């Protein structure tokens, strides 16, 4: 009888182990990856240095872009050609940008006043 009781306790302990492990496992990395994928509402500030409407590229001298952990610099961004149409070289702008694969894409851009 004692052997059966010990066996039953052992089996029930084994059955509960995966549940206890799953509850104790740190899943914080799941929330972090979701947060990184969420688009930012932060507007960066910059100045238009060059526009290439044929290729959909714009060169911006910009301040820090916190959402991308990017310091101030001058760089080329991809953008929808329609977004670039109203811009002129020298315009001060506010813009939003996302990192898609190996490209940085301007999703919104407007002159700052």
C-alpha cells in the first residue's frame, strides 16, 4: 500500500512540474518584441538636403530619432513619392520614420513652421 501511495504522489508531482515551470518562466521578452514593433508617434525634426522623386529618396539632416535610438546625422531615407512632391531643398520638416528590413522609411513628413 505504501508503495502505491508513493507512486501516486510521484506521478502527481511529475504532472504538476510543467505547469509550475511555465508559470515561473520569464516571458518579458515577448512584451519587448511587441513594443519594438509598435509604431512610434514621435516626430523627428530635420532639414531637406536633397530630393530624388524618381527613386523615392530624400536626404535629411536630422536631430535625434529616439524611437530608433539614432543620433543626429544626415542620411538618405526612402519615402512614398507622393510624400516628397510638396517638399523643397532647404525646407525645415517634422517627420516620422520606421525601420523596415534594411531600409529607413519616412511614413509622414510635413513642413515645420
